[in-house]
């Protein structure tokens, strides 16, 4: 096990013909076929956590300053002066706060998609980056929560949403879409945090065994006394299987319910039966774009990560992004087509406003970066395997998906059935607050990357144990054994 | 009264560990007196060990049922605590109730699954335990509880079967 070497059924693969791929080629291409001793992988991961350059601290301090200004100072100012200093006003009572809420919930979908759906389907390429994606889910939901609290204005009354009666025994109305939001987002936040923690326990135990000082104390507490006994693994495996299946419908429900905040209203542009799946696909679109950005940054900036995160992973995620982009385009057109064909006067007015209004450039930019660019780039295997290229595509998709939410929320609210109220939304303090949440997300991620193992080493080793090469005639192929 | 002794044998690979377990069994060591500690999940089938019992799925089901009833309370009972009848609208609407029932059922199930791991594994546990840190580096350890008189015999047998080290072990802080 320490050696962790693969047993190739035919080690003589290099003599198999001109088109034959050598064992070395497979090792370079696939992490699962390039095993290192477990102790060495542990050291690499621990080393990546302990190594921080001056650049890391410069970015960290800068982001901390942005968070202090954007999140805490600006929010404090809004609490003191009231929601009036935000740009939300008649008829656009929902502005960037809710754009950001939907955006961050969308980002949070990637972790579950990668960790749960790919686990259920036993997609082996997921192994080294499940945790990196799961962290995005938890930290993204934290930002979504902040954005909702900002939107509330009187945030100190947030507890009114909690399911308990007031003095007159009047309970919150759980038949209202906004109460569903509370239930769905709380369920998703708790579930995804638990799902992040469970597979982390063995790696925390590894970190405990490899650390000294305050880190050892921290990991000792967090590892909960895990040793890796048969019983502990059995309980953990069972729980992870239950989570992998059960969290998928929870993930779908969250963004569907968010979409119902809009679709349940009889407004032009919002009243759509397709909003549920359209929002879910949009969430996956931005989430996958964010995952690939995070992986490119982690690979490029953290020590030893080039061993764990390889072009094969960008290639696989790139394919998923391409499929999701196509699906998003399908849903977008479906939603557009039915509304356009319906011929409702106000809806047609709104669609025209999207394309030819003062922010029409945003509508066209959304289509270019969400559809045209991913399709033009991601079809090419070489391009989608190149980290900096997919980083740019992921960044553009996220900009495009933020535009999409901006078009759906404040821009669509500008046009309604009462033309005398029409007014274009002008954001105010929402901008520093939005920047604050973005900076806080990155800051949390940077801190986490130095405190918890970003690579699930035991999952990587398990995958490497299951992979081998097998010869069919003159062709050598990768095979995977089912170890569970 | 026999004095019990604990031996911790460390193996570099899976196959000798599985062979050792089989051999220990032929030497009269019962499965209940052995435990395998590893850094990756090694299934019972790989080691030829009896299936481990887990209550996690049962607890998950129990949590789902509790969650369902909590959802039913919020959806059906809480509105009747202070009745507000709205003309032409159902007092308790069906489709929105499904949302509440679904979310709380799933929350109950996932919370109890998580707690199930804690209960079944006795987490958190910061008491001294029998353990070797080499397990983190990929080694497989077999923890054998045996009568004091058998210690020497078992140590020799485990070494012959490929154990890198076999040592009497005491519980220690991790």
C-alpha cells in the first residue's frame, strides 16, 4: 500500500506498435495512473498548506481591506442610514442584492454537482477536486446569505423568519415563496457543510498526524478522534452514499425555489413555467465556470498542485461546461420563444427593452459570453485542456451569468403594466456591498486553502488503487475496478 | 482471569494483511478480537472480514420521518394556531405544502445521517486510543486483542506473515 504501485497486466506496452501509447504517456496524462507513495502525497498536500509567499499575504491583506470597506463599513452605513441609500426604488424594489443572492446560490451548485452527481455516476476524474468544489458551495452560500440579509434592510429582524409563533400565536406563512427560500437555503447550507465535513475527517486525521503546535491541536479537535477503523470507514461510507444521493434533489430544489420567487409572480418576463430548470442550468453554468477558475488558480499558485490537478481535469470539466452551455442556450431560447410568441403587449415591450434599451449591450454580451465563446473555445480538446484559456472562459461565463440575473431582476422590473412608473434602476451602495461579498468569498477560500487539505488524499489514493492498464489486442487501455 | 494484551501489527500492503487475518483466525483469534485500521477505506470483502454493522441508514430513515412530521406541523398545523381565512383561497394549500414537507424531510434525513456517523463512531472522542500514525501514510494496521500467554506466538506468526512491525500497544492521545 505504501508503495501503491499499479500492476500492469502487460508491462511490455512500449513494444506494441507505432500507434501505441506508452505507460509513461498514461502516467503523464492521468493522475490515477501516476501513483506516489501515500506518505509522499500527504507531505505534498501538507506542504502546499504551509507554504505561503509574500504575494499571498499582499492579496490577503488587500482583500481584507476591501471586505472591511465593502462589507462591514458599507453595511454598517446602510444599517445606520437606512435602505434608502441603496438604489432600489419604485418600480425596481429588487436590485443587486437579489442579483447577488441568485448569483452566489448559482455558484454554490457546482460543489454539489461535482461532488454528488459525479460521485453517484462514479466519474473518476472528480477525485482530486471534489473538496475544492465543495468549499465553493459553502462559501458561496455564505455570500448568498449576506446578500439576503442586506436586502432585508432591517437585518436585526431577520429572526422573524424563524418558524416560531409571535405573541398572538401567528406563525410565519410557510406557504409563501419567501419562506420556502429560508427552508431551502438553510437546508442546502447545512447539508452542503455536512457533506464538506464528512469526507474531510480522514484528511483532518492525516493532518493531525503530520502536524505540530497549534495546528495539531486544531486538527486533533476537528478530526474528532478518527483513526480509520473498519467501523469508522463503514459509517462514513454509508453516510457519504446517502448524502451523495439525497443532496442532489436538495440542490435542484434550492434554485428552483429561488426561481419561483420570480415565476410565481404574474409579471411580464417572470411568469414562466420553465424558470425552475432554466435557473438550475444557469446555476450549473456559472458554478462550473467558477470551479474551473478556482482550479486554475489553485494549480497555478499553490505548491505541488500540478501533480494533483492536471490538464485532464480541465479537459473533463471543459466538456461539462460545453454541454451545460448548450443546455442553457436551449432553456434561454425556450423561455424567450414562448414569451415572444405569446404576444402579450407588456411582455413584448419588455423583450424589446432587453435588447434595445439603455442596457441592451448587456443582453447581447450575455449571449456572447454564455454561448458563443464557450462553443467557440470548448469544442477544442487542446484549448479546453489549457488552464489559462478555460480560466478566461469561466470568468466570462460568470460575468455573463451575472448579467443574466441583472437582466431578469432589476431590468425586467423597470417595465411593467403601469408605464407611469417605468424607471431604470441605478444601484447605489449595492456596488461596494457586492464587491465586499466577492472579496469575502475569495478571502475565505484563501484562508481555507491554508487550513484544510484542499486535496482529498485518501480519495485520490483510493482511485489510484482502482485504476490499472489492460491490454486488448495491441491496444492498451485504462481500466477501473469497482472497489466499493 | 486471563490478562488481555493488545498487539498492533503494521503491514505495508493489503494482501499480507488479508493473509494475516486469515491466519490469525486459524490460530483461534476470533474476528471480534481483531480490528483493522487503514488510511483508505478497505472493504470487509477485501480483507475477508465479517460485515460491519452500521445504524446510519436506519438513523437517516428515522430523521426523515421526524423531518416529515416537522414539515407537516409547519405546513398544516401552524396556520391553524391563528386562523386567517382569505376569501377564495385554500386555508392550507396543497402544492406549497409539498415544498415545506420536502425540505424538512430532507433536512431531517441529512442531519440524522450526519449525527449517525457521530453516534456510531463515538465521535468526538479525545480519549487515549490504540493507534499508529503510519496508518496515515498508507500502512494497514491490525489490532489484535489476545490473552497475555499468546502474545509471543502471535507476534512471531504476524512477523512471518509480512508485518513490518508487531508491538504491544497502549492507548495514547492521538
